[in-house]
């Protein structure tokens, strides 16, 4: 293939990939900001602008508190599982290293 054509083809492909990447980033950012705005508006509608009385606000906050407590408990369980798994790996590695030391010292030539 002619070097000039090869260079043009490479430049065209590079330009195409760049355009696709930039447009994808811009579209993604636009969708994300639109989504954040709609979520914010939805929260405003739920909470209202002072339309809820004190009892309703307290009930809403208590519900949120319960949900957050459940999320916290789930995360704490996951953390405990990860720590337990790490401890098991550490123990297995320690046992493996001890076995290797025993094998290494037992086969040494005197």
C-alpha cells in the first residue's frame, strides 16, 4: 500500500475514533446532568416546599433512618466477609510458607 494512502487512512481512523469518543463523553455528560436535575426536582416534589407538616417530616426522616441503618448493616456484613476472607488467605499463605521452609531445610545438601 502506498505510504501516503496508509498515512491518510491512519489519520482518518484516528479522527473518527476521536470524534466518537468526544461525542460520547458529551452525550454522557448531558444525560447525567439531565438525570441529576430530574432527581433533584423529584425530591423537591416529594418533600414539597413546606407542604408537609411536622409529623409527616418526622415520619419521612424516620423512614430514611431505617433505610440507612439497613444499608449500614449490609455494608458492615460485607466488610466483615472481606476481612474474614483476607484472614483466611493470610493463614493459607502462612501455612504454605511454613511447608516450603520445612521442605527447603529437609532437602538441603550437607
